[in-house]
């Protein structure tokens, strides 16, 4: 593990705890965890090591949240895994194209889309609050595999931030799920994409395993607590957190695009 001051290690662990909670409720935990890792690691540390360590931490919290949800929420695990496999393929393709594409061109478009999503959620208070009326149709599942799996998976490999939030929104809209069930399904899909990315970073030797193991304990606690909170508080609470994360994501992208 690199030489990191004790105070910074504590900060990294607290950030991992908070990121796990946010990610379990509505996705977007990487908005907090990755910047703190980039800040906390020594300046000479390659950025790939921050990305790899972030994935090693996040997959533990995501898995803990997924297990908690699967036990108590009405999740169609088979459908979630099928979407997850498509997302794994999409993220691999996105990572391949990321090397030769400037994401600065795409970020303003994504910000506009996010603001449109926020407006839709605000103007449609009932969005994601009603439970599913029945099992998803074949057409709905295929649409979810194509958009939430391949499409958002490709985005995850190409850019990344807010993937979990996009998954929750897409699954709510396409499969007519309530926000809690959509969050639960998104966690299973995220496990698939995180596993693929982690395997790539591990193969490249870009994971700080000792630091990741320490932070993962806190991320797991945060993820499990976040899942319990979402299940207890319901879709109304998840909706508030969703809007908060969407605006935070827009603000973060705007800062990186025009200020940093």
C-alpha cells in the first residue's frame, strides 16, 4: 500500500462508507469515492490505480447491497443477470472506444439529458412509486437488455459517472418497476459490470489491494445499510435521493467541463 497519512486513510474509509450508502439507495457512489481516491493517493500514483482500486472497493459494497435487496425485495434475478451480461459486453466495448475518443464532447449532451430526467421526475411525482402490475413482457425485457444493458453498459465503459443512477431510471421506465425494485435490480447489473472492469484492472496490475480491502469493509457496511434504508423508507425517499444525485452529477460534470 502506498505511503498515505493516517488522517487520509480515515477520510478514504468514511468516503467509502458514504459512497456505499448512496450507491445502494440510487447509484452514483462513484461520484464521491473516485474523486476522494484521486485526492488521497500520492500525486505520483497513476490514475489507473485509482480507477482499479475504486472498482475493487465498489464491487464489495454493490454485492452486499444486491444480496440484501434480493432477500427482501421482489427482484427478478434471472432478468437482472441477463441485463447484467449485456451490460458487461457493452462496458467492454465502451472501454475499447474510450481510448480514442474525447469524452469532453459527450459530457454537455449527458448534462442536458440528466437535467431533462430531473425535470421529468419532478413533474411526474408518481414516477417509480407504483409497484409493478405483473411480470415484465418479453418486449420489455429485450428493451431493457438493449438500453439498460448494452447502452448504459457502453456508457459505463466510455465515461462512467452516474451509471447506477441511469440504470435505476432506465429500469423503472422500461420494466415499470418501483424505484426500490429498480435500485435492487440495478445492483445486480452493477455487479456484472464491476466484475468485468475489475478483472481488466487486476490483469493490468492497477489495483492497490491492501487499501482496497480496508475501504471495502466500510463500503460493504454502507451498501448494506443503504439497501436496508431504501427498503424501509420506500420509493418516496429513493426519489428524493435520486434527484439529489442527479443534480450532484450535473454539477460535477459542469465543473470538470468548464472550471477545472
